[in-house]
């Protein structure tokens, strides 16, 4: 089985296509399950954010899996396959692993270094686990991605260098306001936040830090609006009051995740008619996908609309917003974690042979000890134990070098021949090797991502010399 990713992002598709492809709620769950039930697929994870929709799968056959996943994504997004295909990218095996690590670190984000994507990857993995669509390979890969992302933010300045999408949006909004105050502050302004989810929570906090005069929070569920508004002594409101709320706002930040337009052109037109002209330009910052603000609203006089398409940072992927040194440091972490992951994976392929060899050696020692006890007889227990201990230590020392060496050689070209040579030289029964593989497969499926992450951490710390003079079990 191998890891495959099929997806589209802000780099490969226009906002309108992404807007249609984004999957939430039941649609995302159905896609997860449908991908899992496709031929040649053993596990699936769907990462769906405002900037990307990606399907990760553990597959047996490349071509059939790609075709099936593309068709499923087209069906669930209601985008004809012929229109969707030009915007899709496909990564397989090593490239798929490297891609997820880069995504988790924020290197592939619209604004390089933003930290929200790490939480979104974790949510995607958790959802897949809850739905029973994630297998061992995807669990371990997901754990590696989370570990790598956390290292990137803890060990580099990528957080400081790469402002998140909200910060960039607020900066753009402040620049569009009439007579903006010094810097990026919003002192004295009235802000309306539409929605009460995670992005809205960040928007409320950021607006409060920027020194706005008043904040109103409008949401379909009043309890959520009251709870969020209370965190900044703001005013809760209902979505039915939007025209009046917009009329007295300088900046409207909308991020609801609703399937259709929340702020219509007619609603804004009515608000402008009631608006005090002295307030100047009304700025609408739409951070939702699908978009909350109806198309055409920006054509109204006195209105400026900033959305994800407006915030597109160009072909450099937003690297100008991050320090080159921090980006290089994160890429080094990605390369290091990827190398450790691949080495551990290759070593695991020879593990059944190593385990079978150790088991055969133990059987030979036990048989010889039994023969010796029968011939000598009358040995006191202490002498018997010392003889057994010495024979096992000799066996361990003799086997240590070839077993460590075959693990090291697992990562070089021709690794299969080294493993085969070990089986031939020690006359290992193929059935014994296959039995180890079957036993290891029985361990597949983790209770949670933390267990998988523990395996990844342990594998990255392992060193061949650690098992000298000890009995070696399965890695």
C-alpha cells in the first residue's frame, strides 16, 4: 500500500472553483466513507479548508485509485470532472508525504507560516479516526505531520514571520478605510463580526487589540453571539438585524461557513441608504469560503469588498511575508522528519526477517541447552543458568552486526537483495517471516493519534547501537 493525495488549493484553482469544491458537515463525511469504499483503497482522510480540499488515501494501485478519487470529488462537489481535473494535483508515495508535512507547517498556505492549518489537519485526522476511515499508514503519517508542524512553530520564527490570513485581511481593510489611522490600528472604528466560529473568535480578539470603538457580533444562534461578544464587552445581535448593523459599521468581517450568501447586495444597498455619509467607505472583509458576501456587492458606490481572491498573494505563495531564514529552517525540519520517517519505514520492511532470525536463533539455543542438560545431567541450577546466559549472549553478539547492518542497508538501492541474502545465509523458513508480517498487521488501528505519534517519535530516536548486547524484538 502507498500514500496518495489528490487535491486542489489556492495555488491550483481560482477562488470560484475552491468555493464550490469546499466540503463541510455531512458532505465531508460522505466523501470520507465513499473514498474508503473505493477499489484499492485501505484508508482515507479529507482536509477541507478555505484554501484547499485534499484527499489522502492509502492505496494499493495508483491509476485506479486516482480515477476513483477524482470522480468522487467531482460528484460530491457538483463540479463536472472535465472542469475539475485541470485544477487538481496528484502526489504519490514520497511526494505525498512531503506535501502533507509542508502543508502542516504552513509552507503551502496562502500566507506562509500561518498556524491555523495545523489545527485543521489535526481536526481532519480526528474526524477520519472517529469515522473509522484512517488506517495505520495514515495514522502514522498524520502523527508525523502534527509532530513536524509543532516543531516548525516551536523551533523557528515562522509564527512571527508569517502573519495569518486574518492579520493580512485586517491590514488590507485598514488601508481601504477613508483616512486610515497611523499604522494598522483601527482606533475609533465600529466593527461588525458576522459569525461566531473559530475564525470569528480570532477576528473579535484581533479587532479588540486594534483598539476599535465598538464591536457587534451577529450570529444565527443568539447564545453563541452573546458568549463571543461578552469576551470583549461587545454587542450581540441576530442575523435578521444585519442591514441596520451594517449601516453603523465601518468594517464588517464575515466568516460564517454558510452554504450561500449571508450579506446580499440588496442588504448592503439598504444599509448604505441609511448610512451617515460622513462615515466614509464601508469595508466588507469576507474570509469565508463559500463567500458570505454576494457577488456584485463591490460594485455599489461607497463599498469596498475584500475577499480571499483579493488577498491572493501571488506566485510566490506569500513568502514575502515571511523571513527567508525562517522558511529555510522549517524546510530543514521537514527534510529531517521526512528522512527519519522514510528510514524507519524501510527498516520496518526488513523487521520480519530480523525477528524470524532472532526467533530461529533462540530455538537453536533452547534445543542445544536441552541436549546439554540431558547429556551432562545433575548440573546445579546456578551453573545451568550461567551456561544458558553465556550461550544467549554469544548468539546475540554474533547476530547483532548482520541484523543492524541489514537495517542500515534497507535505505539504499538493492535493499531487497541484502534481506534476501540474510534469509538464504541463515536458512530462514519463508513461512516464519510471513507469520511475523501477519502478526504485525494485526496491530493496525490506533486508539488515537497520540499512540501513532509515539511510534513516530520512538522511531526517529532509534539508533542501531542501542540494542547491542540485548535481545532484539520487532522494531
